[in-house]
C-alpha cells in the first residue's frame, strides 16, 4: 500500500509516519528514492504503525517504543514501568492542580506579585527531570545529524552525477569534433 493509505490507516499523519520510519520503527519496502513518501508498505507496517500510534497516545517515550519492538520479552516490564511512571506523574499533576485551585488567581496580576507569591511556597514536588529533557534534545540532535548526513550524501551523489554528465558531454563533444575533423580530411581533397 502507498504512503497516504498508511498515514490514513494509522491515523498518525504524514509527519509522524515519516518520523517513525526515519527512526527505524517501521521498515517499508523502499523505492529507488529511499523516501518514506515513495515507499511501498505491507499490511504488517500498517499494523505496526497502529501499535505505535497507541503507544504514542499512552505517552510511551521513543526509546521505550524501540525496546518494545526490539525486545518483546521485556514488554511486560516496559509497560509496568511506564504505568508506575504515569501514576507518579498523575499524582504530581493532581497535587499541582490542588495547589493552583487554592490560589487567588487575581493575585497573579503582575510579575512582581506573582514572583513573591511563588517564592513563598514550599512545594514537595519533583523538579522537571533534566535527564529526560537532555534525552529529548539528544534524540532531536541525533535525528537532525542523521538527516543532515543524508542530505550531504544526496548532495554528493547529485554533484557526482552532474560531473559524470559533464564528462560524458565533453567526451561526446570531442568525438563529434574528431568525426567532423576526419570527415574534413576524407571529403576535403574532393571538394577542392
């Protein structure tokens, strides 16, 4: 099946399907261009993308999605860890909501009074996980690096192809010149 059919069938949209193909979670049958949009997809690819869509909806991180498919024996542990993490995040979110519910939001009228109010709070909540943020940044950086490398490879191939065509043109031009020159030597004595 084609790219659009897979995008519609998985309900992921074109950008996410391209992303998951580029991340290696789905390996379609490629055409000569090696682009996800031009690839041919099997029924198993659509099924896998539907699973990925639901893992995405469950907020499973990309690294764990990869483990989900690469190490099927670890699926129960992966899902249990994710469940526990979501429970903790939900409890923290409920605590944050309860704190915000108790605020007189009118007191957040300007930056100075908001800073005084927030500085005086003693919250027993975890800070944002910098490792998770670094991991997300690292994944984006790796994706960007890989895409830049692919672009560089394509640019090199295009340049090499252009050089080959240029050389072929020069060879043909020289052959035509030699042909005309030899015709001049052969026909020249008879014309005079």
